C-alpha cells in the first residue's frame, strides 16, 4: 500500500458548516442563531451554569458546613469480643499481634480497644488508647493493660489559656 493511496473512511470527514452565506445555503438570514436575544448577538455568551438569572442549581442546593480537622487521628476500633475470639489466656496483645491475626492492616495503624463484648480470660493488652469500659473489663478478667499514648488534653485557644498558670 502506498501513502498516496490512503483515504479516510467514508463518512468520517464532513464539510465545515458555512453559516451566513445566503438564504440558498440553508444557513443564511439569522445564521442558525435564532431570533434576537443574548445568544443571537456578537459576543453574547453566557457562562457555564448560568440559568438566565434564576437562582442557579449550585446555590439552590445546600452545601457542606463546618470544617474537617486535618490534624485529626482516626483510630481503628478493636473490641474485646475480637480479642477474646483471637487470643488465648495469658497472651500479649499489641500492634504486632493484632497484625498477625488480621485485625490491623499495618503495624503503625493507631487503634483503640473498646469494651464491646466480654473477656472470659486474662490478657496483657498494650494499646495506644483504651476506653474506660475496656480497662474495667480487662482488670475484671485478671489481665493487665498498658496505654502507650494517653489522651493528651490540649487547650485549643488563647482565651482559655489566660486562666491557667504558665
């Protein structure tokens, strides 16, 4: 096949619409713009989303309020019933052990032990956070817990800091 014999497929090339070339062209007179109005004029464009002056859709719908705290740390919930199901008596529960049984996706993932369910045997739990009900249930079962990073309470604005001793 030679290059000078190549042709585009039939119907893929269409002639350009030539408007304003007389009535016999089929696109004369108003040149496919209709009669009068903003869009019939030269330069008479309207921006995207403009609805002729009525309240646009983006303003009619409610929008999200508040803010999303970029510094928030999301803790994965690990319940006592999960610990009772996956660990036997006397076992040490930490991030590596939870990763081993598939309760965590990665070892550095922060998690919090919650008190849903019961703990029939004693465990040693080392977790970044524990709920008060989880602490009570662990000690009631004869186990021990260690909170690796206790919840720190920070005062968030200057007005409240004024009353505190520096």
